[in-house]
C-alpha cells in the first residue's frame, strides 16, 4: 500500500497509473506535479489526483513513491531539481521508453540516493496524450519492464514491482542495454516508419487523392504517426545508437525488397512474405 504517491507529469501514462492505483485501493493520496496549471486543474476535476502542486519540492514532500512520467528529454532537468528535495524514505521510478540516458541522469542527480531509483518502462499507451486520455485499465495485462542497476536497492525494486502489479501489469526485468536495443526495433523503429510514410504521402502533389483512396492498411500502418512529435524527437536522440542500428538493418532489407521487385523475383517475394505472415500470425495468437 502506497501512503502518498507523487506523479510528476499527469498525462496519459501518469494519469492512467493514478486511476489504476486508485481503483485498486492501493494508494491513500495522489499528488500531481506539472507546469501546466490547466492540465493539473483538469486532473483534479476528473478525480485523477487529489491535489496539484506547481512546486516540485512541495509536491514530493512526505511522498513514499515518486513517479517521473515526463518525456525522456525532460528527465535530466526534473531529476536535478528532485535530487535535493527527495524525501528520506521515498522510492523513485520513471516511465521513460529509453533507459540508458535516464539512468545516467539519475545517477548524476541523485548521487548517494541513486540506489532508491528503479528505472521502469510500461509497454502501454495510445497515440493520444493528456490527462483526459488516461484510462484506469491501460496497464491491464500489459508488460512493464524494470531495468535495475547492480546497486539498485532490492526493497525499492520490490515496491515498484508491487505498484505496477496493483495497476494490473505483468512485470519483467531487463538490463538497460538490452531494453534500449530491443525497444529500438519493437517500438522506436515502427514509429519512425509511420512518420516517414505519412510525410512521404503528404508531400505528393496528389496527396489528397491518395488519402481519400487509402484503405485500412494505411491507417493501421500509420496510426502511431499521430503521437507527440516532440516526445519522439527526444526518444530518437536519447536512443540514437540503437535506433540507427535498427534503421540501417531495415534500410538494407528494404533495399533487398527493391531489388527483388526490379528483377521480378516472385520466389524471393513469396518466401519473404510467407515468413513474415507466419511470424505475424504467431504474434496474433499470443495477443
């Protein structure tokens, strides 16, 4: 049971976590911190949080759990402010989709208190943003990855795991390096492809005709291109090395596809498409 949780950043993820923990009866008081007074007021009106603060030291005072639910690009700044104000018994965790850069920033900002920082990443979300888009069941049966360091406190890790399980999530553990490499392929690369595809289409002279005659496949492939551009810019830069490796591999495979079509190599095309279909069918069964 969490006595007082402070969620820094009351958007889709932070708001959904607050809703889930409240519904589970796992928290007594929820404090929200952010820079947008309007968003914080809306969070209070919706019953997502009990109280809002625009001063970070005031927000975290007395908290036993602090969740950083801000974009990856803002983590270092928030952590540097949080460090001197961190309550003695508080555990800190985050929801960033890149772990290496966040861990580096946390180690520098929290110093001797770094052991109480548990890096985390819920594999859940939508292309929507803001507290109004938050959902109490967003994390139900979804995976949350924790990437503790060798010096992460075991009790702190257990408390963060218990929080996510109370929210309905399944918790797994990876190293930060493995997390960033895997997510570069499974999440970051698909977002890049969606953005590029939509941008390519809208730069066509006849883009209106293309969009008016697009079918479900275009919508399915580009849904995530509606995501927050600033957030994804920051993710690109924070996970640059792993993302570049994934992009280069995809570029090579796309080049092979171009050559097969140029040569009229139906055998290569059918083998590749069949292999991909079997893999995708297997994924559907797991879901």
